[in-house]
């Protein structure tokens, strides 16, 4: 089995969830920066990057330089990259692209690094071609994020990393609007979040089937199908069931699917027993969202039924929570679905699942949602 090492760069939209998605899809990662990780994996696992929601790009043959408060000039950076290029940049045309993560490194200018590095590497067998190069060298200037939109337990120092842009990231999430689908309703989950929930459900290996017991317009079913995963979707509302079917025909995904009408508390009876499922859903909640228990019984009922259907499965969902969730570590007193997060986790354990990951996402000024990944409690 051939293995390769890659560095991946994450979307600035949500660095903690970028790292969770990378762990779920790729296994153990070395976190180099809030938005950068390094890992070694087989090609079969690396192929998953192209379906990711929050991975921006992948670089191969990388080298790195930590900058510990010392000053570094563009000329020094260019010399390091030029030395590396002698061993790692294949012959053919090339271009240099510098990009910043967070605040970048000191006052290093991307433009200066690009021109100086290009000039040092340029030769008869390695000419520059900015339009259509055979090889793209990416130089990442990564620094702390000085104005994060939410709290992140991981802090970042200054690091310069460079490598060859790898095709592994081609096809990662590019953001089609759900309003282009034939059946759209305001409840439709943001496609990027739907894709993220499906990707997180790879955390214990590729799921056998994605089950969405609250499928609505089919936002999760569409993303799962685009990744080639079999889908079983259901909803209590027959208009949603028809709408999901229409959307699934329209998307003509790469896998089998079935859509039925029925309550989320009965999925085990609707579909029978199937090992290795991932239950990915966005449950309904009341108008007061995080402050009321409306929706709590529906959630717990769906979890009990999911466990009966697939005792070795996973659950990946989103729960309404107080916006405080965004400003610090998640405490047991945080209000989630009308109760404290600590007691709610206990209620979830009673259904046979245990929370392994939770991370908040901002919805608007007065609402956030916790992305929650669960595994069997025993
Ligand atoms: C937040 S929406 C899901 C949106 C969906 N993820 C999408 O992208 O369109 C919740 C859905 O749960 C459905 N629902 C409400 N109560 C239900 C129940 N007891 N069993 C199954 N579905 C239910 C609603 O009809 C609604 O379509």
C-alpha cells in the first residue's frame, strides 16, 4: 500500500471544525497551525479530501520553518525555498504563489516572496509560467488569528511552510446555492454544513449508509449522495418526502437512495437493522430554539431508534445553543435545547450514545448551533 504525506490548509470559516473534519476523514493528524495540519496516509484515504467541506488545499513534498520571534527577510525565505526546489521541484514550468493564514508572518510581503523566489529558482529546465504552470509552488505564511470570529482552544505561532500544490484537493466543497434546487424551503441546511456533518461521520471509518430521519428538503441526502454514500431519508411531512425525492432525482448522485414518510422515532422499524450506519440530521426545534425544550423529546426519540437500528453506528447532528458557546470552552452550564449541556449529555447517554465532539457554529446574533458527533456509549 502506497502512503503519502501531505499538508492541508483549512478554511478560515471555522478552524476547529476544519481540524475535526480532517481527523474524521484522514485519521491522526499533526496540527501545525489552527488552519494547517500534516498527515501520512494511503491514497485511498487521501482521495476523501476531494469531498471535504472545510479543506481548502493540499500540498505535497512540504518543508517548513518555525519563526520564533526572530526577524526573517523575504530574501531568506526565497533562499530556503530555492534550496528545497533543487530536490523537490520537478523539471517543467512553475509558478510561485504565496498565501497568508491569519495575520501572516511579521511584515513579510507575499509579492516580494513570489518575485524573489521565482528569480532564484528560474533556470532553462525550470522556466516560470504564471498562466498555466506544470507545477505550482505554494508558500504559506501562517500567523496567529488576531480577530477570530469565535474562541479556539488552539493557539498559533508563526510558521512558513511550502510545497507543491497537490491535485488531492480538487473538487472540495465549492458552494452551490440550495436555491438552485427544484425544491427549496427556508429550513434547508446550508450545503457546506450538510457536507461537514456527512464528513464528520467518517470518524470511525466509512459509514455503510447515511440515515437522515428529519430529511426536510434533502440537504444532507444530497451531500451524502454526491460523496457516493447510500442514503435512507425520511420525514413526517409528506411534502418534504416528495421534495427530497425531486431533489435527489435532480442531483442524480452517485449512489442508491430511498425516501419514506414516517416519524424519526421509528427509523429502526422503517429500515430494519443495518450495521455501520451514520445518522446525520438537523432536528426541528421550537421558536425559542436554545431556550426551550421543544424538540428535545423528538431528538431523544430519534436517538433511541437510531441505536436500535445500528448499535455500532455514529450520530452527527446540530443542536440549538445559546450564543455564549462561541466565546469560550463549552461548559456543562451552557444552555442547549432548553437545558444545561451537562444534563443534556446525560440524557443522550441514556439513549445509548456518547458525545465525542462538540463545536459551536454561529447562526445569528442570538443563536448558535452545536455540531455534535456521538459514538455508541458502551
Ligand atoms: C430543520 S428541518 C430539516 C432540514 C433539512 N436538513 C434540509 O436540509 O432541508 C426538520 C424537519 O423535521 C421534520 N419533522 C418534524 N417532526 C418530525 C418527526 N417527529 N419525525 C420526522 N420528521 C419530523 C420537519 O418536517 C422538517 O422537515
